[in-house]
C-alpha cells in the first residue's frame, strides 16, 4: 500500500507537468485560440462558475480576447465574444458551425434530438425546421393566434387590476410566466389550465427542462419521465375519436402535427411531435416571460425612460382601454425599449451551443471538428467597441436606427443567426410588445414600500434562459384613461 502511495505522489506531479507542457506545445503547433491552462481530465471546469456561465466566460474573454479556447473535460470548446467573430460563426461559416453537440442530458429532454433547437445538423433537423417555418410559426400562422394572445393578456391585466385595487403587491415574474405558458398551452395543445395543481405542475416541468438544458456537464440530472407522460397523454387525447374537433373549432399545434404525420410527412414520428411540442412550450414560455420581466426591471430603475414609454403608449392608444396588436407598429419608442432590453439581458445569453462539423480556421486559429462553440450574446451586447455607454439602459440608441435582432446585425443577436436562428422570433416579438405595452398603458408602477432602486436584484438563475434570481414584485396603480 505504501509503495502505491509513494508511486502516486512521485508521478502525479510529473504527469501534470507533462500535461501542461503538452497543452502548450499542441496549442502552438495547431494555432489553437488562447485560453487558460486546465487540469488533466477535468480541463477548465474548475475555472468557471457553472451557475453563471455567461458572465464567467465573459470575464475570461476580457483576459484572453474575443476568441477563447477551453476544455470542458475532454470536450474542446471555444467562446466567441465579438460581433465580427459572431458574424463569421453565424453567417460566413454557418454550415461549418451549425450543428449541435450530442449530450446525454439534453437527449432525454429532446427525445433523442428529434426537436428543432437541439438537433444536430442533419435530415431530421431540416424536416423539423421546415415544419416550424411553414406550418407552425410562419407569417400566415402567427396572426391566426392573435385572439389567443389578446385574450390571455386581457385576463392577466384584470388579475393585476384586482391586486392594484386591493393594494397588494404584483409578482410580475409569476404573472408573466403564467400568461405566456397559457398562451403556448392554448396555441400548442388547445388547453387552458386554471390556477391549481395541474397548472403548477406544468410550470414546474418547464422550469426543470430549461435548467437541465443549460447543464452541459451533467448527464443524468433529470430522467424526463414526467414531461414525457404528460405529452403522451395530450397526444392521446387528440387521437381519441370522441375528441375530434368540428370544422369551426381552431386547430392547435398537436392537430397540425398529427395531420402532417397522417397526410404529408410519414417520417414524422411521435418522438418528433413530442420534441417539437417541448420546444414550443418551454422556449415560448421562458424567453417571452424573461424578456418582459427584465424590461420592467429596467423601466422601474429608469423612471425617465418609463415615463417616456408610457406617454407614447397612452398618446397612441388614447382612451380605448387596452393596447391591441394593431397599435404595436406605431409604438416606436416601445420597440426601442424592447431592443435595449434584449441587448443588455438576452434571454439566452450564450445562445444555444453549436458544434463544428469539420476542421476550419477562425480568426487565424485552427478549430477542430466536433468542437463545442459558444457565442456570448451578453458580452457582445455590452461590448464598448459596439456600443457607446454599453452598461446604461438607453433605448434612444435604437430610435431612428435600422439595427434589428433578426440575425442581420451581429452586435444584437439575442435569438442567434443563420440557419439556427430561433424560428419563433415573430411570435415572441408580438407577445413581448403586447404584454409590455399593456403593462405600462394600464398601470403606473412603484417599488414596494421601503424598497429603493439599489435594492433591485439583477442576479440570475442557472438555466439556458437568463431568468432573474429573485422575482420582480412591484406595486401597481390603475391608470385612468383620459
């Protein structure tokens, strides 16, 4: 036993030294991007904060530059933190960088990568992407769900009005998650859950999926069983002949997908359908709710901006009592507020990780096949080379500007770009603007008693979306329309 220990203590430092020297030699000989030296077996995992990965990688990029090389265990990884390199990854070399890593933890919540968000770049992804773009969230389909969006927003505003009139605080984080999940449940499944056990269970499952989706280093945190059982039950309900809808009833996503499977796309399996529905519910709920909550956080801490946004909405809408979707194109400053929110608080700060399909050269450095690639949208959104006074909330920077977030301006990429750009941008954009416009049109807002602006917490939870660590609770006062 003593001999074994002596051997271990004698040779472990030598092996570590050889590892470090090997890393240095390999980096120089292969022109790998710069980065900190890691440890044997774990690589750089000990040097990053897993619960705040985007900020941790941003801080490292400040030391090593806009392209950073790491090893997550045995997985070679690069992090891109500049607009010019984001353009190279998302547009110029899109085909090389457009796949996704195959990770066991993710496969359990995507039914073996049968979805559109996490699927590798292959025939399966092309099929699901086409379904999203042409049948679920296309330019004709999104307007058809207008009545659902406006109905759910109206219901949420009545809820807030009741709290305001009884002088109770408004938990905006909770209400926004509730209203966006209701929208997506009705659009996706034709379901409406009232407050109760079943509704809380759905929200719990959504939270679990988004947390596991961000944990790239743990493979068996969540077996995926509750979500799978729930989805199967909903699909079975749609397949039951007793539940067939009349021609007058509106189709939901499950109806559309089952019809496509039956009549047009025989390769579409039930795993595809479950994975697509998971994408719709989790992404549609989380990103929209998160963006609205961050927008209200920014507005309550910037009262001059809040006042300017309210004046615009109230002048445009007048005394009709609510903001509807026809009003949104006229709300120029509100759109600037949303863009500024997405710049400072992108809903997915590292986007969704990519994987290289072949060896390539990026910024003069060699990048190997199957390298994990992060594009740090948060770092780019706060880059002083792209933005004047980047840490300040200044919607005016977007007034009269052609900069947009649809994948053409690479200094503002909250939804990615290229082939893998989020297919739900149009739906999400309408939902965010409609919710935010009604919140600031119908109510005046204050901090809770005894609270100051500096007490607002800007910390974030672990997860693929940038959710606030502490819920946003405010006081609402009903505005009397003139």
